[in-house]
């Protein structure tokens, strides 16, 4: 059965999943890349970016598992790029070059329509203007029974959490403070929404929390 999941979602010790002032130079906001050091060091992520080597072990196990059994992704518009408001043109094609590492259908939440963008390697970006329910319905159809991963950003994850649509989350708490940015915990009553901690694993690079929605 298809599950809606959040995996390998990195936050700071003070709960921020992205910094302020997203730009071409800072795709995850100022200091946001620090959250993902645990992942960038792994064999899984280095292989994704055409690099050799990388660490194995627990962090790599979580990184590898984050891509298991996926049939589609859902992203907020800011995860696709820094362009705001109406699309001025279709020249922006994402952060990842002509062959993104997704290799799956991606459904991007936006208020502004845009034609689907087909990339090399099997990734196609579909731009959804009907909100989180439409994006989920279309992703389920595309996923063919496999899981759907909400890749972020923070606001998109929180929308799906408030709607109690996310089945399971893997959150990697990195040992850094951001101080400001987009906070995953602000305004979320996890207990009231029916979520509970299912597992916790600590490594030198991150604390891995698995959070599941109760039936």
C-alpha cells in the first residue's frame, strides 16, 4: 500500500529545516547546507553525485533507505528553485542540471501554472496548482503502489502534517544551531495530530528520529 513519507529530512538542533534568504548561492538559505553534512559524507549521496568513496555505516543506511520503494515525489515550489511569483519564462529548470537524481515523477506545488518539464533520466516535473490534495492524488496515480516522498520544504511538510496525511517521517537532527529560518516544530502539536516517536538512533553526525502516525 502506498505510504506518504518524509525521509532524510535534516533539521538543526533548534528545529530549523532551512535558513533564511534562499538564493542561487544558498539553495537552502544561509547556512542551510550545514544541516546535510551527515548525508553528504555517505556513500549513497556521493554515488548520486557521481563521486567515489563515502562513509558506510548507520548514516549511510538511513540515506540508502530514504530512496527505497519510491514511486513519486512531492516538492514545494521553493525546493524547485528561487523564482517567486508568476513564472517569467521557462528558463529555470531546477537546481540539478539536465539529469536530476530523482528519476521519477515530481509534483511541484505552485500557485502558477507551467507545462510539465521532462528531464533526462526519467525525471519529469509536474506543476500542481490545486494544492496538497491534488498533488497527492496525482502522485498516488503515478507511484503505482509504491511510496510517495515529500521532499520539502518545511512549509510543505507542515501542510501535510496538519492534514494528518504523512504516514511516517525520518528526521535527521544535525548537531548545529541555525538560530533562524524555517522551523519544523513551530505551530505543530505532534501529540494532538497523533504522531509518536517510533525509533531513535544516534551517530556522531546526526540523531535519526523515526516518527509514525498512529492508526
